[in-house]
C-alpha cells in the first residue's frame, strides 16, 4: 500500500514532534540537575571559608595542646628527678631521731614497712601525662616527752609537750629531707593534769609517714 504525500507529511511531522518532545524532556531534566548542582556548589563555596577557618583553628588548638603536653612531660621529668631512688630506712631513722631530739622528744618505737610499688596517674597543669610507678615506704613511730614527768603534771607542761610534738610534725612536713614524704596520720594522746603525788602519764603521739621514691623506667 502506498502512502499519499499528505500521509507521509503527517508521519514526518509526528516523528518530529515525538523527537522534539523527547529532547525537550531530556533538556529540561538536565537543566534542573544543573540548577541543583549550581545551588549545591554555591552552598559549598559559601561554607568553604568557615570550614577552612575551623580547620585552621583546630590545627592551632592541636599545636597548643601538643606544646602543653611537651611542657608537662618536661615538668614531670624534672619532678621525678627530685625523688630519691630509694627510701633507706637507716637514713630516715637517724633523721627522725635527730628531729625528735631537737624538739625535746623521745622516739619510743619506730618501724618501717617493706617498700611497695604504687602506680598513680599523674597530671601536670591539668594535663594527664602518664601512669608513674613509685616505691612507697611507710614509717610508723611513737614519740613522747623527753625526760621524766614532773610532779605534779601541770597543764603548762602538757601544752609545751604538745607544742613540741606539733613542731616535730611541722619539721617533717616542711623539711628539705622529707620533700617526697607525706604525714598520713597523727594521733596525739594528751593526759589530764595531776595533783602532787598522783601517777601521771606522758604526752605522746603516734605518727605515720609515707615516703615516695622513684627509680625510673
């Protein structure tokens, strides 16, 4: 069957219309996608300066913390260097006896524990540096007033002895020989004043001292 010229013209026009519609749909879709991409690019470009600024600020803060950590580590090393390598019992026994003698006290008993390891988390200037293992030695001692108890035992004498005990404790707490020591416990036993001829007890104190030493890695 042969198509007339008019039929061919209608067919060609129909094909053209379909092709045009298809191309227009594709073009419209691409235009929409391009607009979305352009909007996304504009948003990204607008955010880029802030992202760069935030990154620079984060890098600056990281550098600051790295500097602080390095400084804290250095301070920790200097602090560790001040610790004795061991708490020799004989050395501290002699020091405690000497201090007691200066404070007009007598050391009635003195025992030292076996050195033990103790791990502690160390912070320097609010920065947690590391776990440090110390060697801990404890000294338990009892001191009391030197010499004989006066008769009668007066309140003034008791006050003087208490002052001597406090001076003894303060010397340990602030003395250069005990910079790595801690006074853990103090218990002072204060007797009542007596009348002449009455039996009297001495003012005494039991004290626990912990001394830290560090041998390093």
